[in-house]
């Protein structure tokens, strides 16, 4: 079996090349060909010695993920469904905005945490993605988008690990993938434009702070342990006080001086004014000084059999107002790509949502609000 070069960060590639008797700068050259120029085979790497070019395919490969489908939303959002084998597929979503392009990447096929409001959690856990499968989502999306949009500069400016799976439960594969994303010879993302979202795997938050401190989003969803135990079962292992302590420990090495807390708005479950007040107290009084943070309210994106509905717009707004008035900067996530079901778990917005996701989705089932274009998979090399 050949080594998939997408599995390696630069240091890994250097070690592989040195083991082959090749110099470090050759590894850098190949790394740049793959990630910066999107080369899909070694023959394309024209400034490598012919002998090396012909040797590489015997030892190494570049494994793309087969595209099962690509859907283009009317608002420019693009969703890919990638085949990761054995009947498993993962989703990747591109969200264009005026001043940036955000790619939402998956870290696992399924998820073992099993949050009540999450369709991935309801699916159960299939397997961890390999580093190369995490990196391939960015590699393929970036170079597809450059061709598609006719651009030569970088299209993906931000990455959020908010697709399927709990990234901090796949730490060994995640870490090299983050390093590739940050590497100036590859995608050159800054640490503040790379966000890991976690449901609260406390020990791994400490590891991330030590190994590769990128922006951190923590999925909170409840202001007390009783409710959070029910919504995010991992809370039984790492309850709120421990989670908030871990946030405080993370901050000194974080690229931003606050933690983003995500809070999915579920009608009648966690969305009442008393929940907002309890949340305010929790975040502002923790250990006396509170946790420097922003809160992002996510309108619940319904799916069959969840037994949950999204809070109405006035309820979400009132919840946000209580937090904002109390001194915590709170935004309501704008829903993007909902005509292609790409709306869950996206980092899309700083403005108040003007629609009610539940109503809109119900409407959509009767008559699509936007024309949905399903595009044939791009050709695989
Ligand atoms: N496992 C990680 C990252 C993936 S989920 C985590 O939980 O943080 C990314 C975000 O999408 C999380 O904040 C999650 O709570 C949110 N989310 C999951 N299901 C959702 C749904 N049905 N509607 C709205 N947001 C959802
Ligand atoms: Fe897993 Fe995140 Fe979904 Fe919870 S919200 S089940 S942690 S993917």
C-alpha cells in the first residue's frame, strides 16, 4: 500500500522523503505542489527531477475522496457529499460571504456523543476519518472552487471543524490536518481563522492548547448540568464547571481573547428567559471573574424523529437580548444553504436571523423556496 501524502503534515512528508534519501526542500516542493497548486499527480510537478517523479508513484499516492453529490444553493452555499467507503459518507459545506469564504469540514463518519438535537448524533458513530480524509475535503473544495469561480487566489479563507463528528474525539488525525491547514507552504490559514468546535472533551481541549491553539468554539446548549446531561450526554463525564475551567485554561494560548459558546435554540427546552438569565450568571460568575466569551445562538435545524422544534424568532431574539443586555456579546447565526439542507452547524453570521427555520423548512417541504440545482459530481482524476 502506498503512502497517501494527504495523510502527512510537512514534517511527516520531510521524514518520508529523508527516509527515501531525498532532501527536505524536495518535500517542501511536493507539499506546495499538492496543497498550493492542487496537483493531482506527480507528473504535473514539473520542477522535480524526472527520476524522482517516476519513483514517487511506486511509494506514494494522492487519494481524492469520490464525490457522491454536489449541491449548489441559491445563496452560493455549496455542499459536497464525499464517499469515505463502506457505505459511509461525510458532508463538507462552503459558505461564501462578502469578505471571506468559510469551509465547514467533517472529522468523523457519524458521532459517538449522541446529542439529542443533532442528526449526526442520531446516526451513531461509524468511524474516525483519517488525516488525509480531513485534508482532502479542503484540498478538493479549494481547488474545485478556484476552477469553478475562475480565481487564482485563495477561495477558502476560514475553516470551521463544524461538520459531522466530534473533532476532539479524533485528535490523532485532527492534529496533523490542522497543521496542514495552518502551514504557509499549504493553505496558510491564520490560527484565528481556523476554528475547532467541541461538545466539551475536556482533556483534549488542554492538549489542543498545548499542541496547536486555534480558535475554539464550545457547544454549550444549556445553562445547567441537569439539562445539559440530557442534551449533550458527554456532560455526564465532563460537567459544566469542569468544561468552563478548561475554557479558562485554553484562553492564554488561544488566538482570540474569548471563547465562542454555541447554543442551539430548542422550543420549550432551553430557550426560556430564565435559561438566558441562568446562562448569564453561569458565564459571568464562573470562578468569580467569569469566562471571556461570545455567545452564538443557532436556530435549531429540524430533522425527522428528533421530537424537537426550533424556537420562534421572537423567543430567540428575546434570549439574545437578555444576554446582550447583561453584557455578553450575542449573535444569532444566519441560516445559509437551507435549501440544500446545509444549514446545520455553520459559522455563517453576525447578524440577526430574520426567518424562522422551522416554519421555513415546513414550507419548503410543500414547495421549495429556492430552485435547488443538483450538480453531477466533478470528474475524478
Ligand atoms: N461535534 C462538534 C462539532 C460539530 S457540530 C460540536 O458539537 O461542537 C457543529 C455545531 O452544530 C454544534 O454547535 C452543534 O451543536 C450544532 N448543531 C448540531 N445539530 C444541530 C441542529 N440540528 N441544528 C442546529 N445546530 C446544530
Ligand atoms: Fe456529535 Fe457535535 Fe452532533 Fe453532538 S452536536 S452529536 S458532538 S456532531
